[in-house]
């Protein structure tokens, strides 16, 4: 996935009431869309690939690194958390406290191609979601998942598989049709 930080493709759409901060660390790919009422803190890096949809009331927060590859989607109300205060030990926490008094842990979240996060799912720091994974609504992702698999439940469990060949073929056809 190629990216140029601080860049939004001409064919991408960011709706009026979406909020993106740290735009110099942000990129948005071809035909991608960010709906109203999405909040993104681009943190160290936020790269959104081609044909990606981020639905209303979702957020990408934490100040770490985030990437989502082509043809993936984030459904309404999802929370992508790239970093958080470490609440253990002798530290203060919350954004009003100077950094030297806090113990903030920033991580990375990487979402592959053709992934779908169901409504109100949560992805915790330092997670890689491989290509083709679908996460059911309300799931909390905090461990490694297998590619081209469907997961559902508070602690996601495998409930099915996806057609890698069929999906890749559709991607190829669409790209050929659009000349990209």
C-alpha cells in the first residue's frame, strides 16, 4: 500500500462533519470515504488505502500508528485504539496532565485488504488484522487472527471463512474497469 502523508486523493470524500487532527501524518486513498461524525487523531501515522469506508461515529485514537489496506471497511461506532495510558504503577493519566507524569503506551494497528469491522467493534493497540478478516458487531479484537476468516462475539471466535480467490478477482476486475 503506497502512501504520501499529508495527502488526500482527489476522488476520496471526507464529509463536512468528520474531524481529522494531525493531518500531516494522514493519507486517504483513491475512492475512500470518511463519513460525518468520524474522529481521527492521525497520531504518528494514519494511512487509509483505496476503496476504504469509515462509517459514522467511528474513531481512530491513541496517538500511535494505524493503517488500513484497500477494499476494507470500518462500520458505524467502531473504536480503533492505537495507544492508551498505562494505568498501572505510579503515574497520572488523562490529556490534561503533562507527559512527564504519565505513562502513555503507543502502538500500531494494521488492518489488511478486504477486511470488515462490524458496528461497535473495538481494536486494541498492537494488533494486526490480516487480509480478508471479518469481525462481527460488538467484538473486541485483542489477539492474533487468521486470514480470510469470519469472527464474531465479544472475544471473537471463528464462525466461517471467506473466498480469497473470488474477492481478489473482483478487486482485479474493478481496478481494470477504472484503469487503476
